[in-house]
């Protein structure tokens, strides 16, 4: 008896978006890509061709912007590109973690170990000396 190897399905970007809609996410296209939201959380995704998807940093929706986590050492904050800053609450962190994991699963992306442990920050701004990052020349560039 002969057996055939099943061909792997070749995913398209529209297939990925349809899977997101089935998983309960709201999908809206804009000029910079696609905004995926659910339950007050959101992330931008982008078509990289051949069914590949680039996932932006997930965050809490503040108005029409995505507020990403920033660690100040003593507290986590949500910052939007326009400069709005809100303190992150425990409900934000747990909801954001669940949103990110569900989004990765629906897109068929790998969930990395450090991300699966909990919410990760976009930036760590604690223990900073004023203007230290803007010195010229920097010590490592000498």
C-alpha cells in the first residue's frame, strides 16, 4: 500500500486574519498595517509576504493608540507614542499577558520562554542618570 505525505498548508495573510476573527479578535486595516484588538488590548501586525506575519508590541488601548509597558524600576507605566503615560495596574498586566499569548497562538507564532513567564516591557528606564544616554562621544565609541 502506498502512502502520501500530506502537503503542509501554505498560509496567506488573509488566512491569518480570518483565524484572528474566529478567535474573537477585532481586525481593522489601516495604512501602516493591521490593528488587532480585543478587550481593551491591541497590537499591530504587518504582512511580511508568504504568509509570514510581523507582530508589533502588544499593549493597552488608550484612546486610539497602543500604550506599551515601560518599567521605571519602582512601577510599570503604559506609554503611548503621543506621550500619554498611565500607571499600569495588575489587571492590565494579566490581561495583556493573556492577550499576547492568545494572539500568538491564533497567528501560529512561537511563544518564547521569557514571554510565556509573564508580561515583558518595551523599555527599562530605571536607574538612569539624566542625559547619560545622550553623551557624545559615548564611552564605548572612544
